[in-house]
């Protein structure tokens, strides 16, 4: 009989030649449990998905209650479904008044696709500006605005009229002109290795877009729902985009994405042609029920307000000699070693130390620290002790 490992390799499409091959039977809180009782501290949250941890009973109950009522009824947008309405109302209540209309999809990539289509339809323009080392997804349109040539060259031709400029460089913003439909950016570049905006860069970008009549899209897929210490990063930086992209933590562990704009802008895709953007499973009622429960837990327990203190604890306790720098704010940190082979060793051997760590797509010399927001100070200290031990041993093994 084949093992689960063999079945996984035989029957599932692979994303790399060397997957981690870590088998998990159960997850609870910040912990993952293997089939032989091995315990792992989850320091990546499924890449910023599990903000309130794993196995939260309130979310599980919300899912069960909705399953008992109904699951899929009809393609998105045709039937009034209470979970969609309640979740949209809750999200919009937390946003600036200009962002008052929500379109639900299945994922961040799909939300980016919808946002790009919306911007082109509303403005009647085709030019798109994005940023070097940005990441916006792997579908064809989202890949077109992702800022890594090696990551996407094998899939060309992609969307035309897409231009890339450096993040945090205000002197390149003149590329935004009267032909530009939109500028898409992560307020904090995640896969670049957690690059934060400097010198009011996002404000300069906002002003330039307004001046040119281009729509500004914020992709908060990895940084939304409290990860940076505010429910949304746009609050942290006091800059309001024309379109906001959400996913990952949005669904509370279930697959869900959204793009949000004003009613005026969003109305552009409802006509000429009708069904200008359509999704069968977008805003699935079970996913929306989970998403609403997740947001309410974050707000009730004020998890976002405790993030900065927890971030400071990681920076204090991570003292391994391999560390050159720790970048980031909140619970999205890049631990920079300056050495690609060392970083690879650390990530691949993390399970041996009871840890789950991960790469950044466009920064191979750093590893990611992005635990569930529910992690306690005591758990942070324990996790950092394990990471420090791992890093120190990795230094010895890779010399």
C-alpha cells in the first residue's frame, strides 16, 4: 500500500521540485500536529491566512450553522444571501466612506483580476503601473502586474501596457499619466521581503494618481485584518485607494477574496456588457459566514491592537548570530540572513525543531515570521528560542 507521502507525490500537481512534505493531521491555535504526535509551531499562518489561529470553535460553529441552512445557490450577484450581505456590511463599516461597495470572489488572484478589469472599464484606459518585486497572484492578469521577470517569463505573452517602477522612489511616479488606468501596489511589499513605505511614499502615489485621473489599487491580501496593527493597512498609512483588494485572512480559513470600491466605480462592470465580471462560487455563503465570525473575533478580542507589542517581542528575542536584520512592522517580519543557502537550510530543517517557517518569493536571503495574531508572549519566547537554536546550528552546518 502506498503511503500518504507517495500518494501526494503521485496524484497531486506539485508547485516545486522539492516540497516540504510535512504531513499534518490536526491543527489548533498556533500548533500543527503530525501523525505521530509531532508538534509544530506555525510561524507563517498559511501565509497570512490563519490570523486567529487554527480550529477556532466560533468559526467552526459558524461554518456548521451555515452548512445546515444552505451552501451554493446561484452564481454570485443574482440571489440575496444573508452571509454575503452581513460580511460586506461589516467590512464596509471598517473602511473610509469612499469604499462602500464590495464584490466577492474566491481568492486574491481573482480579486486582482476583478480590480484590474474594473479600473480599465471605468477609466476607458489600458495602461497599468505596478512595482518591481510586487506580488499579486498567479493567474494571467495578476501575474502580468507581478513585478518579477524570472517568475513570469515562462508564461508570456501576458497583458500588454504594464509598466514597473521601483517601490519607495517618488522620482519615478511621472510614469503615471493621462493614459494610465490604474496603479496597483501592496502598501507593504510582502514577497519582496517585507519592504515598508518610506518618506510618505504612499501619499505621494495617491496624489499622483488623483492628478492623472488614474485609479489607485491597494492589494492588502497579506497585510489586512490586523497583521500590521490596524484592521487594514490603509488606516495605518492614512491613504485611501480607489479599489481595495482583500483575501487570505478574509475568509477565516476558508477560500474568499474581494475587491471593494465606490458604488459609482463598481457600477461600471454591471452594464455594457452585463455580467462584465462574473464568478460562480465567489462569496460562497459558508466562506462568508466564516469570514464574518473571524472579523468579529479580531475586533472583540482586540487582536490587532496587541500586534505591535508582540512584534517587538520577536525582535527582542530573536538573537541568533545568523541575523543581519529584521524588517517589518507588526506580525509580518523578514529575518534577513544575507545568505540564500543558509536561509534555505533554516527553512528546510525547521520541522526538526518543531517549527514551520517559509520563504519569500523574491527575497531568497530571508525567512518569514507571520504567526497567528493569537500567539501569546510566552509562545513567542518559546518559538524564538527554537529559531535561535536552529539558526545557530544552521551556521555550523553551512560553513
